[in-house]
C-alpha cells in the first residue's frame, strides 16, 4: 500500500470518510446543536481545533506513551484542549456559549476525537496526523453546516441570522426541536446513500464495458 | 394424462377479496363524511381534502419512481391515507401545510418502512403528528361551521402562500356574521372553561372541530357499514369506545363536577373517526383476538388519560400511535394455544 | 515483531508519561485561563448589564448586592456569597440616583426552568418590566411571553406592595386564566401558553416574597451609596 500524500490525508475526512455522513460518528453534537448555521459552524470549528491540536500533541508524544496508558493519556490531552476551547468561547461570546451549552464540554466524549488519536495520530508523524485531523474536523464542520442550514431555513426562515422570506414566514417549529435533527440528518443520509448507489451502478457499467 | 399435483403451503382458500377491493370500499364509506364536511365548511374543506389526497398520491408516485417498484397507486391505500388525513385537519388549515402533511404521511409514515403493510404506524396519523409538531398554531386554529358565504369564498387562512403564515381568521368570522365564535373546540372549552357541549350538537356536527370529525352519528353510520360488510374488525371500535365510556364513567362518578359525562367524552373530538377509521388500519393493529381487545382498550384508556391530564386537548392521535407501537408486543403476548399443545409458558 | 519477546513496560515509565502529559496539559490550561479571564469577566458583566438595561431603560450603572435575612451587602469584594443570600442588582441612572432594583426569578416551565429578570420600582412598589434570561419553551407557543403584548402589559405596574407587618407581599402575585385579571397583582395568562405564563408568575412571586421584605428596611444603604 502506498503512503498517502499529505493532500490525500487532508481530503480524506472531508469527503471519503466524512465523519457525519460516512462514518456516522459524533451524533450527539450533530443532533443537539445544529439548530442554526452559526451554531453548527462554531461547534464544528471548536471540534476542529480540539481535533487538530490533540492529534498534533498525540503524534509528537506517540513514541513516549506506553501502550498500557495510551487511552488515559489521549483523554487527558483531548480534555485539555476542550477546556481551552471552553474558555476561548466564553471569552469570544457568551451568547454562543449559552447556545452551545453542555455540548462544548461534551466534545471530549466525541468518538471522532479518540478515534482519530487512536487510529491515525498514534501511528503517523505530526504533519500528516495534523492534516488528517484538520480535514476530519472540516468534514465534520461541513456536515454540521449542511444540517444546521436546513434546520435554520425551515425552522426560522433565516440563514446565518439573515431573514430569507420576510416577516410572514411560517416557521416549522419541529425543525428547531430535537426531532428536526433526526429528520434532517436522515434526509441527508438518504441523499448520500443515493449518490453512492448511482456511483456504484456507473462503476459496474464502466467495468462491464472495459472487460 | 393425469395432471401434476400442485403442492402448496396454507392458506388454501382465498376469500375473493383483495387489497384494492377493501381499500375502495373504505373510500366509499368515507365519502358521506367528506360530503358533510364540504357542506359544513364549504370551499376550504373541499380544497383541503383534494390537496391532501393529491399530495399523498404524488408522494406515492414519486416513491414508486425512485424505488423502481410497480405502480402502487391502484391499491387505493395512498388515497385513503390522504382522505383520512384531510378529515383530521382543521378546515381552515392552510393548503400548503396540508400538502406538507400529505407528503410526510406517505414518506415518513409508509415509504421508509417499505410500503403498504410494512408500516408500524398509521401513516395518516404520522402526517398529522408531523404538522402538529411543525405548525402548532395553525393546527389549533378552528373555523366556524356553516358560515353564510362558505360556498363562494375560501376561509382566508386556506390560501396562505407556501411557507408563509396564515392570516387571522377571527376578523373573517366576524364579517361572515357568525356570532359567538370562540375558535375553541368542545374539548378545549371543557378543558379551559369547563363548559360541556350538548350531545345533540355533537351528534349532528353543530360544533367547531376538524374537517371530518364533527358529526358523531354520521361517522358511526359509515363505520357500521364497513363493519357490517366485514371490511373492518368490529372488535376494535367496540373495545375503544367501550373502554372510553368505562373510564370516563369512573371519573365522572367519582367527581361529577370536575369530569364530563361519558356521553360528552364519547361524542366529542376525533374519537369516533379515530376508533372507526384509524385504529382499525389492518397493517397497524394486532391480529390475535385477545390482542385486538387489549389494543382497543389501550387506545381508549390513553385517550381519556391524555384528554384529562395531558397538555393537549385531544388525545386520540397519540393514543392510537402509541397503541400502534404496542401492537406487535400485544400479538406476541396473546398468541392463542395451538390445538393439541400445552399453552406456551415462556 | 513476532520474534521479539514481549517487554513489560515498567510502572515507572507509565507514571512518568502520565505525569509528563498532565504537566503539559496543566500548563496549557492555566495559561489559557489566565489569558481569557479578563475577557470572560468583561463579557459576563456586559451580558448582565444588557439584560438589566432592557428592563430598566434609563439605567446607567449596575451594582450587584446580596440580600440576606439580616441585611444587604455589596457583592464586590466578597469571595463567597453569605448564607441564604439572594442576588439582586441596584440600578443607578445618569445622576447616580437609584433608578430601581432588578432581580432574577426562576421557575419550572413546560420544558425547562424559565428564568426572567424583573425590574422593581421602589416608589410605585410595583414590578415595572420583565425580560427573559433563559428558557427552552416551545417556539411559537411558550416563547410568546417575549412578544405577546397583552401579556407584557401585565408588567407595566404589577402590584407587589408589602403587607402591614413588612414580612410578606400584601397580595401574592398570581397567574390567572386569560381574560380574568381583575386585580393589579394578578397576571393575565396567555391563552394556549398557560404553563409558561404560570411559571413566570410563580417565579416572580417566590423571588419577590423573599427579596422585597429583606430589601425595603435597608433602602437607605442603596440610595446613599455611590460606589
């Protein structure tokens, strides 16, 4: 197996192994904070920062950490950067902090983080590890944004706080309530499943022609 | 030459009835209710029934196209879902929201589970539950019945532009000269003001309610027709209505000042429509005799409990949905003893 | 790899690594905490002032106090709030005169606690405005308490006079059914959002019942002080 280039490492998380739509990881923030596009992006960027920073540190320390205590070490490192993000968001905007609520602290329990640290950062040098983590984070952000913008448009008639349909818009209340998260996530998963289905069909047809 | 013997597993006899026949008869039985609803609420009601049914059919057709399956419009089930759904919505419901309800009924309620017969919940009620959660204000805005100009003009909220909120209809009700229109259903008036409507009004449909749930006696007759022709299991409505009367009577007996009479509970709201046309959906109700009795009783008890103690004024919809969810379990608990075997003790 | 014998990591190495990781992480956390602390505090102050200014429009300065059964103390400089303390905010206008009192009330609504900030006018002995601090009520129903004009009109002069013995409110604040308000200490509920309306009334009643009797005997402390 050839070593993937740095660029491939970066692209991996954005499309081919998108954390939300392909790996279906990190569902807790995905369903909980995506009521608006701004919330989604903030949550995504916070996670991206934690992901990239902790993968960098894990990758640097990877040879120093004995196997038996690696999970404990990773969690301590991840928790550190979650705390950093927690303070940073409080300093930037309290409104945002209230909106994201407990889910900032819950980044620490996001499966993507431990998964990346264990499966990638612990086995790769700092540069590809960080790039991969960064790509994963951006993929996560894009996924959240896709869900968040649909929910904001239908649930409030706005996108990034800008009114799209004027004052008489009828909000779909359910979209900003928890069930809305499930509906929109499911709808996107159907869209991506359909894409994959079409791709597979096309590839098999091409293969048939070639052989 | 002797013919080869054909080997087949049971069942060996077909009653001669297929799904389209049953479904078509259900549609016929609902036509009087639709006609009465149109007579009561005029153009708005007609348009609502038309739009909701059409959107259900469209959703089914689109689904056929993408899943590559055969055309399932001809089994009439989507049409039934549409008509039942329209009858449970308030007559002044904006038409575009009706279309949303229709699409979500078919897609969320039926298609994603694999189509007719695979759905665990009644699709029409899924559609209604979706719009109830999405548009809580519009679905509790009621229009006055027998407005004088109901055949020449729409209730203004019906024609709200897609994605826009409907205008207030109180002003329109005043212009129509409808006196003392409170915009509250009999159940809401009982819950918040402790006023019970008269049984005569409830029987004949002279009340504020959803498009097709006003006249208890008409629904009863239509339901009886279906039961008589054996298109629905008579035990379900009997169990539902019986348990409602029993529970309501216990409450009324204990505290007559606080709880309404069993007659009021029986005739008001969507109970009749739910008991005869929604609880009896074959795909979502149990099949064993004891399971059916339990299922009906569960619906009845839940309905009364939600009406008396819940935040909502009407409980039939959620009662039926919860009982739908419990149906497979009830089936499992109530398996009849196979002839010659001991009763399964597990 | 397979032919090398399994080495057992000594406990010392594990402890050392964990120690090292913890030290690095500790340093990072402490550093960030120190850097962000001023900004976080400034933000919190700003958010509080914004809320207070919403209920008392002519406010200029906000001072936080604790009210205890024995008296009132200024919050600044106190590490720990005293026992049974209730937080309230003394609000001053342009000319450093006491413009009013703001305090928080909270009670269980339909989905979660409904927290409101109310403004208390000392001269009128009435509540003259409310603003929502946080709530998770159903959009379109419960959140009408923010917008419903009839409901907000309840809080232009909601009577919270004290009884003769100065121990409790003369009339408990009470939420009544929509359209049945007859007295100035009653709150006319929003039709269809009764649970949330009641939560607001209950919260205000609880808060005012304890705060105002503690506050009024020590009023001169607030009017004189210009910290």
